[in-house]
């Protein structure tokens, strides 16, 4: 569901401050992000930059401290407890990095996929049918009676994707979904996420350290110190890339609503810029010159 004409996800000036004892940690500081319905997006960045914080807020697990954040028709800063339950049940699916955290060990794969539908009150025959269909989509239709321990790590993550999709959420969030997998298995999980995005039209956000993921989706956003800093876009879709087409990659710095840009440290060093900069326009281009 999206209000007509607007983006599916809109975050602006988003702050998250954690208070631990008498220490405050600013995990997000004025983050801006816009995502269109049906996009598949990678979120990259150094450890501690705020990636999981953003994803947990988008999942409805954690509340932001300030700013605006809207997903579809939900205002995530203003949700009542009842709306949070509805949001988490129907709007989003979530996949954790730890394979063991996604599935209940004593339930079969079919029961695991059915569980969110049980909680949402779907009729039994309908949910069994959908759970089997989802297992077929993730290529594990013949493993419906297996317990998670009887599956490989990659297979468990594929079941986790099916669980995440069970209530047909328009948004799927994955925090380092291939972090515990070897390269080949990780690639298969990534291919599955791309397939889900194309076949079901699900909007997907993947947090990753893995350059292979970041370079195989249409758009990758880098988070630095709790803000979105750069965006890398590609012209060729993942499917066409698999068919051997080369990609044209372009990297952009992002400007926030206040007009701020994070200029990379190496650029500043090269120009000996420390505290002040002179901005000019020459031949239709913006130039920066040290003002120190
Ligand atoms: N519950 C919490 N209480 C206090 N500080 C927290 C909490 N969760 C995260 N932080 C801090 O917020 C900052 C951002 O953490 P976050 O987990 O979002 O980083 P990340 O980009 O996901 O890192 P990684 O790649 O290591 O998973 C870090 O400095 C972290 O220590
Ligand atoms: Mg993290």
C-alpha cells in the first residue's frame, strides 16, 4: 500500500539515540532514505555505522528517537502498539544473519512457514497450501517435513525467506542474510532474493558487508556515521548480469534535505581542505577549493 505518487519508504532526518547507563550513543544522525515500491536495495557500511539500527527500525522492532519515517501508509514514529503489531505481521518480513534465529528447531519447515499465518489467523487449509507453495518457490518443496537441524545453512536461510514471505508482506528486510554462509551458498540465497523481488514484486532491503551482494543489485546505499553517504547505481539488472552483460556503475554522493554532503576524506586530504571550503560554479560544474 502506498499513497499514490509517493515513494514506498521515506526516511528524513532520522535519529536513533541509545542510552546505556549514562552513555549516549547516536546510532543514526539525520539519515535520509527513499525507496520505491518493488526496488531491491543493498545497504553497506562499516561495522557500527548504523545498518542494523536502521533495519530494526524499519522492521518495527525498535522506535526512532526523532525525524520522519514512513513505510507505505504507516508512520513509524507515531504508531500505536496495535498498529505496530499489524505492521510487523502484514507489512514486513525479516531475515536474521544467524540461521538458527530464523526458525523454530522443533517445528518442521512447513510448520515454520505456516507459523506467521497461524498467528495472523489464516484458515488451516489455506495456510498449508501457501506454505507448500512458498517452499516450492524457495526450491525446498520436497523438504517440508524436515526439521531445521536436518537442513544445511543455505537451505535454512531459504526456508527463512519463505517464513518472511508467508503473510505476503510488501517489504522484506534481511540483515546480513549470507553472513554465515560460504560464497557459493551465499550466492544462491542472493539469487533467490532477486527472484522473489522480480516474481513477487516484493521490495527488498539487504544489509551486507559482502561486495558481491552490493554489486549485484540495482542500487547500493552506503551508511557512514549514521547517515546515508553515497549511492551506487547500476544500469543492468541482476538477471541480465547473470547472462553475461556488463554493468555500468556510477557512484554518487548524497545530499540531505539541509544540503549537506559528506565529502570523502581522501578528496579533502588531496586538496588540503580542513575546515572551510570555497564553492564555485565553473562551466556548469561545481568546484571546491580550500578556504583554510
Ligand atoms: N541496544 C543498543 N544499545 C546501545 N548502543 C547500541 C545498541 N545497538 C547498537 N548500538 C550502537 O549503535 C551503533 C550502530 O550499531 P549497529 O548495530 O546499527 O551497527 P551496524 O552497522 O549494524 O554494525 P555491524 O556491521 O557490526 O553489524 C554502534 O555504535 C553500536 O554500538
Ligand atoms: Mg549489524
